[in-house]
């Protein structure tokens, strides 16, 4: 194959007059494969943001929040996805959003994988979602018509 994938990891044998074998280890760097679309969120409602990640485990998933007009992001949640995790997703939830929750939420996945016998490399991947918190729509009934003159 022209592309190495994790399912190709294993022992390979070359059959000649002197059989030889080699072990192939395919390492998969962290990747955020999907994140929620930009959204409008109603004030005082529960907000859930989910991103899907892939890569060799363990993976560390960090969520960051950046307020409008600011350049620096603040960490808000960290989760480790281990080899035993059955769901390759990370969920960040705010039980009741306020206007202060308007901004950019970034899902960032990272893992280390061996680059050589002397060390490893950090792989990171990010995707962001813009959230705007709004007041709930409301209905103002029209005033009742005035009674007709008698």
C-alpha cells in the first residue's frame, strides 16, 4: 500500500533461502476528526460541545475558550482517552450558559509517539467552534382591541 495505516502494524516475514522477518509499528498522530459547527445558543440552556479524535492512545484532549476580542485562550477542560476508552469523543458541557460564554471553543488533541530510540514527538491537532449566546425569543401579545362605543 502507498499509505501506512495502524492496521498494518505486525510482523512480516520475507521467505528466501534464509528467512528473515521484521516488525512494523505504525504510529498514528493525534487528529481532531470532527467538531461541532458554529452555533447560536440560548441563554440559561445547557450547551454540549463534542469533538471526535483519533490517534494512538493515550490521547489528551484539551478544551480552550477565547472571549471575543482577546487573543489568548483559557483552558476549561482536559480529558484523557485511554486504550480502554470505547468512545473516541470528548464532550465539554456547560449546564446553563450565560452571555459570558460567548466566544470560541477549541478542541485540541495531543499524543506522544516514538520518533526514534532517543525520544518521542508531540503531535497536536485543533478545531474550533464559534458560540454566540443569545436571549431567548419571546412573544409580546398584541393589546386587546378597545370595546366598541355604545
